[in-house]
C-alpha cells in the first residue's frame, strides 16, 4: 500500500481507539488514532478531508508502550466493525519497524 497516512501525534504510552479509512479516488488509506468514540474519529477525519470521498473500513483499539516498543492492536469498533486487520498491521509495521506487534484478529 503506497498511499497511506498515519495520524498519530505521539508514540508514548497510549491507549486509544483508531479507525482505518479510504479517502479520495486514489484512495489514500488513513489510520486515524485518537480519543473518543470511533464515530467521532470518523467525523473529525471527514471534516479534515472536506469534499473528498471517504469510507470508514472499520476500527479497533491500540495500545503502545514506548519504553518496550510494544504495540497491541485489538478489539473492534461497535460503530464500524473490525477493519482489515492485515492492512492496519502492515501500516503500523512500516511506521514502527522496531516495535513488537501483538495483533488480535477476532473480537
């Protein structure tokens, strides 16, 4: 996947929700991580992209522990269901290659 964007402002000890979305006609795959409900993350992303076509592919939760470089991806969005977990894993591995990933594929 070449067109991607990770919206995650800091890699510290966090426990957040995330969504995976396609934006535009290319499409750009966006992994948006933040506080609040999944639908709120999607609403904020929709506001940021303006009139571009956008589709939420699903979401889950993510925990990151910077000291141990360990990232845990788990659960699924009650609003959108589980995203294609292998896409999320691929994006996170590319952006944090030294981290150990623990991926839950079923809720």
